[in-house]
C-alpha cells in the first residue's frame, strides 16, 4: 500500500521508511514558529525551568503580529518581552511589524516542500500550500519542541478533495474552500489531513493555494496539503530559495479516509454566515444583507492578487455612505508592492482605510474591531461569535471580490456584476 503526502513527510521527520495513519511517531521539527500572543511571554517560565536552551536557533522563528501595533499597555509589554526574548536567545529570525506570521514565514523562505513546521497558531497549516506538513500546537507543547526539537504525533488519515474543471468568472479559491468546509463540516476533518487536488487546484496561483491550506483547520483538519509543482518551485525561487525544493506527492495506491469530487465550473460565489464557518450558502441566498463594515485582508486573503481584484472593482467608484472599508495587506512586502502598482491609491480614493499589516481586527485585537449589533463582511478566515470584536456582532465571510462589491453597495453583493468579463 502506498503512502499519502502526510505519511511520507511524517515518515521522513520520524526517520522511518514508512508509516501509516494511526501510527504514533516521534518527529523532528524543521521549523518551530511562535508569535507574540502565544509565544515567549507565555512559555518562558516553563522553558527556563527545564533548562532554557534552544535545540537549534536556526530552526526557531518568532513573529510579532497579533499585538502590532499595540493598542494597550499590555500589548506593548507583550511585544517588548517578545522582542527582548528573541534578542537574548540570539535568534537570527525575528520579525516584527511585517504582517501575520503565516505569510511572513512563507515570504522569508522558511517553508519548503516536505518540511515539518510546528507553530503556536492554528492557521500554521497555511504552509501546506507549499507542500509542507504544517500544524498548530499548544504553547506547552512548544516548550518541549524548543528544548529537544522533537514531539510525538499521531499520523493522520487523509481526506482527498478533488476539484476539476475551470472556475467561472468571479469565483475564487475562497469559494472553493468555503464550499468544501460546508460539506465536510466544521469538525468533519478533525485530526485529519485535507489534501486538495484536481485540475482546478493545479491552475490556481500561489496566492490562491494558500487560501485553501490556511482554512483547512476550519474543518478541524490537522493540516491542508497541496502537491508542490512548478508553481511552488518558481515562487520559492523568487524568494531566493534554491535548496530543499524536492517535491512530494501521494502514491497512486495511497489509502484515503474519504474522497470528495467537485466540478469547479458549477461553483458560484459562496458566503459563510454567522456564527460558524460551515454555515455556507450561495451569495444569492444572502445578497442584500446590510453591513456596517467590510474587511479586506488577513493571512487568508490579503495578498497582492486579492488587492488587485478589489482595486479593479473599486476603481473610479466610492464605497457606500455610513460604512467603513478596512484594507490590511498580508505583509509589508505586499503593502509596498500594492503601493508601487497604485492599488493603495485606488482603494484610498474609493474611501477605504489602509492599515498596516497585522492580525489586527481579524482576531479582534486592534485596528477596526466591531461593536454590538454591527455586521461585517470579511475576507478573513473565521466568523465565530466575538471573533472580530463584540460577541453581539455578526461576521460574514467571502472572497475579496465579494468584499469589494459589498463595500460599494453597503450590503452583501455578488461581485460578478462589477468584474470585467473574463477576469475572475
């Protein structure tokens, strides 16, 4: 019996020739990633009591993103502690004010096909878009990883999700993943891998592939994987990565817990409605719902292609009166790229507020949280009660195009009528 991508990567990390779903194995981490909120300030006491010596400084990455820019004294203290800790440990890889950790580690070449990446954040799984087994772990477990470089894992079963065909006009990776999560359920893939494949997936850009892997955890998945191909290799080379570019793929006779088949040409824009990510409906079912705020950004959908499509829709137009439109590029690199292309000017002239790259309002931390009774249409990844501020607010999720169209009308709007024919 052949092996899945997950099994192959974990077998390598465990030093075994093969493993199968259900096996318990000790694995060596290629990258241990922490962010400010669930990183050094939380783990330092236990880390020091157990010796306080990192297993390998070159494999530890710390990104301050959740509390940037700090809105409270506590957040400022957390950032200072994290900054000082990274300096005291002599870490070569500490990033601050550059954007959400998942985007930052991808842009800086820490993610490569076949690597095992462990991070103190559930959306660490985003790195699976480049063919890495990436998953979130708790802060207590991270202490052990920092000290030894190892942890134990159960090899997950894999759900294979096949999307064939061509995506229609105005339909995106966000719509693919929302439809997939609706069918699997918010806990339907618990401790399993979701492996995305098919001709529609292969045709996606790197930007859009990362949307799929980022949101795999919203179905409970341990990670979300896409077979690395030339698109991934070219992306990594553009980031100056020339080594560790071997590909990994599932064997043809690999065993899957479930296989789901979809025809991408039949998909229409999707919206996740409050208060669960699997409460998904075609946009036609919720079109016309009035909003108070729209949010374009996050580690899910704040990349350059997302900003480009929003600019295409908003160019020469104005956002609706009495709403706010917040734009948060997924990294400082993307912010600068969008600035050079004139995208930020287009969005600003339309009435949008462009904020610095951070987790910000997505997690309800800073820079645009919502109040009681307010409704937001967001391109981010979660719509749990209280996720973006008040527990009495409502969060709807959709593609950047849907967010931009909603900004124009002040109510949830199908983006297809604002897009030039032939432009997805």
